[in-house]
C-alpha cells in the first residue's frame, strides 16, 4: 500500500512547496490536491459532508500549485483529487497537463470528478444534468490530444478538427483516476479511466466490496486498473483490508492549517504507515 496525502491549501496555510518537501522527506508516495474554481454565494447544492468549510472558496489552483511543488521534489507523485475537468477547456487543459508532466518528470496523475456543486458547474455554462457526459468527452478528447500526432474529436460536448498540440506527456498519456461513489462509477472507470478514486470516509465495508467488484469486472474485461482509496480511516487494519481488496494507494486528508499542525499530522501518518508495514512483515 502506497501512502499519499491531500490538503485544502490556501494563502493562510502551509505552502504547497513546503507540504511537498515535507511529504517527500517522510517517504510519502503522492500529493493530490483538490479543485474548486469558486463557490457560488447563492449555492443551493448540499455539501456531502454537512456544513461547507469556508476554505473551499479559497483553495489554490491545483495545477499552478503542483508546478511549484514539481520544482522542489524528485519522487513524489503529483496529481488532483479531484479536478473538475467538465469546467475546463480540454485543449488548454491537455497542454497544461502535458507541460506539468514534463516539469515533474512524468510523475503526474489526474483524478477527475463531475463535482457536487451544481451552481459552480452552471457558472461555467455546463448543464449540471450533463456534467458526467461532459467530463467523459473532455477526458477522451485529452487522450486523443496526448496520443495522436494530429488529434481530432467529435462528440456532443467537445468537437475539433485535426490539431497539432505538444508537448505530449512523458509516458504517452497522463493516468486518469475517476472519482466518485455513485451507482455507475465503476462503469465510468472501465469506460475511460485508468483507475478509481473512491471516497472511503463513510462506509469502508461497502467500498471494499465495490473495490473487489471492480477487480472482478476489470479482469473479465482484460483490464488493469488501479485503486486509490480517498480519505480512508488512518488505521493499519483498514490499510490491510484495502490492500487485500486490491487498493494500491491510500490518500489521507491533512488539516487546512499552518506548517506546525500539518507537520504533526504527517508524523502521525508515518506512525500509521510503520505499524501497517510491521504487521505485514
């Protein structure tokens, strides 16, 4: 099991570079950052976690932050958990991601999600009811740009004639982890993802069963997919169960806070990792 971290970073917290350096020094495998371009003040969409924390409207742009982290780290996998790709132009984003992938030496992964905030999507002129279809087409369009010398795409929401667009990602593509816990998310993972990024904060038993289901369906389809458990319990037993089910990575949420509090939380996670590793020897 690989141990990664995520954090809602703002101008008042530890900086992205400080966090990346501290995480790499402690042997963490990955840093995945969330995305919200804004939070509508007239929001009606309920937040899945209860009361919406105020820092949601103040988080850094993940790709700019990760570019800074890339310059100060060497081994840390960098990515998003999750990027709201339906709200971004796929041609521009494909170039940004390929550029970032080169800056970090091929360490980039892209976690994607359709988002829970319907008003946020609508402000980007995305019909909230169609955001899953838009997300799919934008991911597929970016794959075409990354893998084809003269890329073209024809869909309902994305369409462009043959284009030249470089750089191409270091490994030929950027691995896409599809986020979400909905009833059809496994279909989406197998359709256009390289892996799944399930939220494991609430019902771990259910998520373990669904990870096993994904493994069975992927095998039947001749596919290999990776699973990154997002926000699971920080307990060695939970790590053992997730690994046995087929998860390869766990992403733990750090506090939205200054350096001292974040560093302490990282050290606590190091202790959990060491306990998990001792149990496996």
